[in-house]
C-alpha cells in the first residue's frame, strides 16, 4: 500500500510537471535567446539594413497586397460566412475552455468537504462540455476551411508570420482532446483515494493546455489588431515571441479568460434551470436548483471584475492607436456601447433577480428582504443613466426644438463620468445582493459580529460616496486628465467592497449557526432568469466581438495589410445587429441540442416485457 | 449605547482613512495631486 502511494505520488509529480511545461510551452520555446522554434520562424533581431543574403530577403517579404480579383467570389458575402462560423467557434470554444476551470474547483471542493454532491455536479457539468467540445472542433475546422477558401492571401500571410506556431496549436488541440476524454470518461474509475488526485492532476493538465490554446489563438486576433514583430510593410523582423506579445495580447487574454468563466457559468446555469423545471421529483428539483445556484454564483462572481478587464483593454487600445480607440467609442461603433449597456444591465438585473428570488429558500432571509427594493431602485436608476446616449440622432426640427444637439439634462448623463458612477454602483449593489443572499441562511456567532457588520456598512457607505464624489467632482469640474485618473479610484473603491466583503464574511461566519435551506423551494420565475443570462451573455459576446474586430476598419492586419475585398467597410448598425442576432439564435439552438443530448445519455428505454399491461408499447423513462 | 457609538465611530474612521489613503496613492501613482480644494485644475 505504501509503495503504491509513493508510485502514485510520482505519477502526480510527473503530471504536474507536464502541466507546467505545457502551460509555458509557447513562451519557453520562443524566448529571444532563440530555441529551434524561434530560429525556424524569425529573422532574430535582423533589421532591414542588415539584409545581406538571399535567405534574409526572402524572410523580409512584405505583406501581400491583394486586389479585389484575388478574393474568390462564391456568390455569398465572404465576411458573413466567416463572421457566423468564427463567432460560433468562439462561443463554443469559450464554453469548453471555461467549464473545466470551475469543474476542477468544484471537484476539489468535493474532496475537501467530503460531500459527494460536489463531485456529481462537477461530473454533470463536464457532460455538457464534452458534447460542446465536438461542436467546437467542427466549427473550428469549418472556420479554417472558410478562411483558406475565402481569404487565401491573408491566410498565406498569417501562416508566414506565425509559421510553426500554428502546428504547436494543432498539437495542443490533440493533447486537449485526449486529456479531456480521459478526464471525463475516467471520472468514475478515478474517484476515490489516491486515484482522485490523479484525476485532479488530469484536470489541472487539461486547464493548462486549454489556457495555452486560448492565448495562442488570441495572439492571432491581437496581431491583426496591433501587429508587432513586423516592420511597416508587414515583413517579419522579430521572433515568434515578439510577434505574439503585442500590446493588446495580455489585455485580451485576461478579458477572455474572465469572460469565458462568466459565460460558461451562465450556460450551465441554463442547463440546470431546464432540468429543474423538467424535474419530476422533489429530490431532482432540489439538486438542479442547487446546481443552478452554483452556476449563477460562478457567472456573477466572474462577471463582477469583467468591466475592469474591459476597461484595461480599451485603455490599451487607446494607448496603441487613438484613432482606433475613437473609432470604437466615439465613432460609428459608439452606439454599440449603448446596446452593450442594455445587455450588461439585463445580465445584472437577471442575476440580481435570481438572488432575490432564491432568498425564499431560507427563513433567515426575512432579515434582509427589506433591502431588496432599495437595491432594485438603485440598479434601475443606474441602468437608465448607463443607457443614456450622449448624442442623439435628430432631425433639424428636433434640434431646433431642443435648443441644441444635446438635451440640457440628458447631455451630462451621456458622458463617461456619469456612466462610470452608474457602472460602479451597479456592481457594488449587485455584490450587496450577493452578500445578503449568502448571509441569509447564517447567523454569526463570533464575539465581534457587531463590529464586523459596522465595518462592512462603513465600507459600503464610504465606497459609494467615493465613487459618486470622484465621478462628479473630477468628472465635471476638472480637466480630462483628472477625469481619467479618478476613474481608477472608482474601480478600486468597487474592488475594495468586493474583496473586503468576501474576506470579512469568511471570518465573520466562521462557525456560524446555519438556518435550514429548502433547495427546490424557489419560484419558476427564478429559473427563467437563468435562461436570460446566457442569452444576454451570448448577444454581448457577439456584439463586443464585432466591435473588437471592426476597429481594424479597412485593414486585415492594421496598418500592414489592407482589406480590398468587397466587404472592406463597416456595415450599418442594423446589418451588424441582424448578424449578431443570427449567431445568438444559432448558438441557443445548438445549446438546446447539447442539453437534449446530455439528457438522452441518462435515459434508458424500458424493455417491452417489463411493461406488463402494454407488452407492445415502448416506454421511455428518465433515470434522473 | 456608548459602546455601540464607539464601534460605529471606529469603523467609519478606519474606513475613511483607508479610502483617503487609497485615493491619495492612486492619484499620486498617476502623477496627479489629490485636488480637494474644489478649484478646477489647469
């Protein structure tokens, strides 16, 4: 037994080392010290002036300049085809990369608490991911074919720039597939004792490979937005690491990483809601209610810091190219940020509504229910401020009646200081909903409970005053440099509330008296809120993905390779809106298919001989 | 009653000091003064 334990420990160590190696794979091979990978790809710090050999001249080939005739015409808009397929690949890619992340945490929680319900739930989450994985691969393959067929010059250039890194991506994809299948299908075989740790190590490895896949693919998108490692005509002058680590790479990496978790949580939440509504027994309803609550918890917790990651991304876009930043937030795409506000508002309202409804599960919630109406009022007011546009599309008659292009009351609410206040307050009050929900089934027993509560209330009060003061004073009464600088104060105030709330509650409710919770005792309306979340998230991802891609305007690779195809223009907002809606509906249909497949795998047909009264009938009964 | 008052005073004092320090730190990090005199900065 002892020998077996030691040998298993070696297995874990080996797996962990492989996980670490795979995670740092691309970085380790691509340092400027120059491994085989770097040397194979790049001209290694060669400047144009040093070009002497024929080989170097070949490496310094500029980006292609295709004419309109170089783009194949298949009778349908090439951009529309790639738009739909790429977006579908991204949706499913986000889902399959995110689910194993929180599955690993839930599985670990099951090990530490000894509660097998966590393990069952984690396994069920993976069931959704496994079907989605095949669909991700199918859309990925279709996307690659579509790109090579419809944009051959662009793809030839991208292949030349990234070279063997594309093969590394392929290898990682194989690794991801193999580990994913072992992780899922080996769940019950590696469930107890030391074997469980092997399984957890596999989960870690899976996430390491998944994260590396994501950042590798991100480097292609960010290279197209902000190319690095190439000169002004697009010739490769840096090694692969210099090409990958462009100014937008890490902001995108962080933003997608957090967004994927929120998105994945929302999608599996919808699955839980679907199962909860369809449950035929009290036990099943209680199980799926708990699963839905956990999913919402993951989605909202990941969503809270997401605006800050988005803020960093936009700040880096502005720092890279002011023109690009203004195109996004001050030009034609600016209106899309109003739609973004509507969608984020929908997510926050739905998330809050679910928490308020869920409070009915415990009698202890009566202590906090009085707060709900005030939180709702603040959320609605902030939501309305956030969606207020700065510049209205008006006729000359309307401008004359208004006395100018800006409404004297709504104008000030349409600019960033007002929106910064609104966004931060919405996040603070959403966290408040979250916190009172978490507290509703507990009674603190520590001696310093009163002081702890006073401190938490003081933090809320001062943070809210700080957010409003920074927004109003620095936003409206000082110059722009203060306006931008003070927004960081607001962000930090919000983060302080969230971090202090989580830490303080962890200590305050240590050894707390727990009041009974009745899982399953929640209104069906709460489950519908769980359906609203993934739809709003999907639409939001389609919207902001379009904005991110469109800021390149008429460039395939910004400032380096022009787009001369018939689609080299920013489409109208209506057209873009229709495309986003199409991909969202398509994704929802595919997700329903996945839910159905996941349900089908747990369904067993009852043999005809077992049905005594109707021997010829074929009955289908769910085992869940 | 007095004890409660002390608790609240203590909580708010700590929090106010923390946020003042945070604001000061964030603005100075960006090379900006924490202009509290309500005079528009130039």
